[in-house]
C-alpha cells in the first residue's frame, strides 16, 4: 500500500471573544484519510443539514474504493474523535 494522506478541515465558532483569552469551539469538521490521494480509507464528518444529521464515519474498501455496506456509521457527539485519535486509527488500519 502506498503513502497515506490525511486531510483535516475545521470551522470554529467564537463563544467568548475576550481578547485576552477567547473561547472557541469546533462547529464543523472533516477528517479524511486516503491512500496516495486515490483511494479512500475513512472519513469522519460533523452533521450535515440535509443528511447524516449527526457526527458520522464513512469507511471504504481500500482496494476497490467502494464505501462499505454498513457505512456511514453514526458516532454521535460522544464518538466524535480528536484528530490524533483518527490518525492513530489510520495507523492501525494501514499497519503504519
């Protein structure tokens, strides 16, 4: 298996704009892992307004790039991973 690419995007919401110590919270996110930017491995996403209206995880067959039959899986707010957790999961899946 070739190189693994992990991309992450997050949209933050300002909860308290105190200049000395602002408080921000992730509002939307997407963590995506692929092999050589060609084949998907997995992707975590925040809720969408039109479908998958909870935190969810997509999983793919890395050889065919087909989304697995039980995907997407709802993970809920409690199952929403930190980026480091997702990176560790990808390392286990790929053996890297």
